């Protein structure tokens, strides 16, 4: 996430994985939110936003990383 330039393929695959986890069982979604989303940070959230699906976008909003 910190690389410049951003490895778009890797970020896309990571976002797809997180999206699937958020859509899965409640216990998995809660852990992804706790371990990934809460620790992402505003700058990284902004970098992944173009690749984020609807569930990831909502998680980023509810965490306060994006408006």
C-alpha cells in the first residue's frame, strides 16, 4: 500500500479478498474490520478507494477513514 507507484494488481486482489470476507460469515467480517479496516489509516484508505467494492467502501466510511 505504501509503494510508489502502487501495485494496482496486488491492491485489486487485496480489495477483492477483503470484499469477500466482509460478505462472508459475520465472525469473519468482524475480524476483517477489526484487523484490517481499523488499522488501515486515512492515507491508505484513500489509495485503495478506487479499487474497493461496496462493502469495503462502507467499512471505510463507518471507520471514519473516508467521508
